[in-house]
């Protein structure tokens, strides 16, 4: 029986090179699919729902100065996690309870000196602008002595802020995981759909002219 002639080496090498090139091409397509496909699936819902919040952020950016200069306005869509906490009566609340209203979400604690100094300004902002379109939602994260923050607020004369608390501090951890909390106090300006307009690390004089003008502009619709 006659043996078939051996395939020339250059053909063998060519076939191997083609296989390697094809494999690289398929791997590249898989990577691109992961980035633009799976990534797109994750981001598209937020893009659609939170586009208006980014537009609001761009509209109010000229007002970010003075007492509220530290506010970082959103330049990409971000839906704020539906954080869970308790009200003064111990009932469960989440951010979804304020859908339809712009809110200034503030995380504070009695052991945080800048937080303590900021509370009167937040109380005054709520007195000035609070209502059907806007509310300051200040969530205390003290993990010991539940009466201490209530006693502190009474002592400094805070009367317009409703009391909310999370003694597990999971609200802070959730925002930290999302890259929106780096210290205390942490404040987010959130639109009526639950999307970020801007965030701030550290305190601000929210009841100042700068603060009131900024928040008023965020509440108002350009339409």
C-alpha cells in the first residue's frame, strides 16, 4: 500500500497560524461582547431612567460655588440604592417612599463633629423648602444608645427634620460600596426618580443663600 506524500511544512505552519489568528479573533469578540454587551445590560436601565438627573446636574452646575462648592454634580447616570432605615416610631422606611420628590439625603452621627455642626443648617433648609416637592432626609447611624441622637437634636433646637436612623450603618456601607460615601457626613441630592444629581463628602451651610439657590434650582423643572 502506497503512503500519501507528507504535507509540506509551509502548509502546516500556515494552517497553524490561521488557527491561532481565528482563536484570537474569537477571544477578542468575546471580550468585546462582555464589555459592551453585559456592561450595556447593566447600565442601560440607569441610563434611561436617570438621564434627566444628569441633565439637572448640568443645569445647576453654575450654582455650585461658595458654601456648596464641594458638591460633585453627576456626569453619568446613577440610581441611588433603595436604602432601608427606620423612622422615629421604628417603622421600616426606604428611599422609595420619597419617589416623586427631590430629596437631600444626609447621613450623620453624634460622634461626627462636622455632622453635629451641620444639623441646624439642614433643619433650616427643611423649614424653608420642605414640602410636596422636596424633603431633607437625615439618617442617623449611631450604633449605641438610640436616645442620644434624639436628645442631641432636642438640645440644639432641631424641630423641622423628621428623625430617621439605621443602627446597623448599612446605609453608609451601601453608599460606600457604590463609591458614594467616603466619610461623614455624606450627602446626596436625589431626583424624584431616585437618581443622583450630586453628592458631597463633608458638611455645608445648606441654609445659606448658596445652598437654597442650588436646591431650589434642582427642585424646579426647566419645562
